[in-house]
C-alpha cells in the first residue's frame, strides 16, 4: 500500500475503557505487574482500566489498598489510568465479614469478590445495602459453587466427547437471578461481570425492562468462540468457560440490542507453567488487552455483524460513562491512532503483558496501532 492509501485508513479513536482486568500486584508479580499490565493496556488502545481485587493481600482494608495504590502511582508514566476495585469480603474469602467498605469507598470504583460468587444471600444483601449507602456498585462474579462439581469447561458436547468435567450454565444464571431480586429489594447499582450464557442475557434484559440499576459486560472470547473451538490446551481455559453456539448468538443479540453495556477483556495473566497443564490442570484465565479491538474489528465489524459506532460505544463511551458515575468524577481523555487497513498475526511472544495464554494465537487481524 502506498503512503496515500495507508493514510486514508488511519483513524484516531477514543481510548478504550476496560472495567475488568487483573494486574496481579501486590502478591503475584510473577504473573503480571501493574507496570506491564499498563503497557499492555496502552498497546491495546486503553485509556483506563479497573483492576480487580484478586491480590495478596486483597484490598479489603485501607492499609492493604495502599500497597496497590503505591504501585499504581509508580506506573502512572505508562499513560493508563488504573482504578482499583475493592473486595466485598474480608480476605476476599466470601465469609461472613464484609471488607472495610466505608474506608475503601473514596479510592475504589466499586466492590467485587471477582473469582468467586458470594454464596450467602444474607451476606450479599448486606453488601448491597452498604454499597448503596456509599454510592458504589456491586461488581458481581455470578457463580454458585454448589453447582460446579469440579467442572472446568462448559457442560456441553465437548466435555461429553472428551471426558471432561463440565460447568453448567445454571451456576452463572442461577446466582444472577438471586442477585437481581436483591437489587430490586435494595436499589443498589449492580454490574455483572463476564456474561456468558443465554439465560443470563434474558434475565438482564428483563431487569432492564423493569428499570433496575443493572449493567453488565461480556468479553471478546465469548462473542467469537464457543465450546466447538476448544482444544486440549490451557490457553482455552477461562472462567466462565466458552459456552455453546446458542449462548454466543444470544450474547451478540444482547450486544446489538443494548442489553449488554460493555465489552471488557477479563485480562487474567498467568505464568507459562500455570497454563501448560491442559484443560484439566491449568489455571483459569487468558490475556486480552492487546488483542480485543483488532479481533472485534476484524471478525465483527468488517463482516457487518456489528457497526463501528456500536463497538466504540461498547469499548469506550459506555464504560467511560459508567466508570465516571461510579467514581463521581471525569476521566482524562486520550486518543490512539490506528491503521485500520494494517494486518497482523497474533503472536503472544510479542505481548507487553507477561501473560502469553490466548486462544487467538495465530489469528489474522486487521487494525494495528499506527
């Protein structure tokens, strides 16, 4: 392509906002550091991200949160705004004791025990009542542990054919149904993480028709992959798992009709060895900050399944509005220049992230940073 032709495909896009990333510090810096996570975010076109509390120690009290805030301040030069998410429970253990939510509230965008669902209904009610009083959302990982039964991939055709233990869809949507009843009772703002099932989409659509203060996100892998794409490789293992084609179709419909508010990456890096034990033995989680926009642009926008305007709404405008509402302040604006005609092959060894596990390795994509 000549210089003039290439210039015609250059486009300045607003910085994306990811409401769900894992930057692993403090406690697990061998997986990712805040600095390497921020570099990955910048390379992927992100202006701001929300860092989940799966840390050691988790941000369940102000002295613990300060350890994370110090590292965030040290990485400020990477140009990405990083906002912590506080833990719901002490030790992020899901027990009967809430974190010090009032002390954390001025410094966090919301509260989550991401990685596990809150199993006790009374505890979730108290968490919602407290969050409501503080003007913060509950950011919920919906997962009924009593229904997991040791599963690690979707309870579907692939699990049956290959002798794997499955995770049923009800483990997600069953707890969501409970939570939505609590939202109606308490009036707490509620954001559901990584929606993966058709039943969850239907429940969320119904909640929005009732004007409940409910928002949600899904991730690129749930829009582009299903259990039919699974391989016997840890880079295909995430939680929730890749579901069936009917779920993927329902998620895309939810994206198109506004039921789903945002696309987040659930960027969850692990050390190479932790992802090298196949589907059964590998840790849950994949990386996604550096691939999200090129993948969605290439495989949804270019084929006409999703408009560019809607993709920008899902990745930038809507999550920015939500995050500003949760914080009670404006975020700094940032733009990135993209070559939408550029081509690239996804190669994990080139990532800025310390994580390398992605099911999209080897995929051809358009849209590269200019």
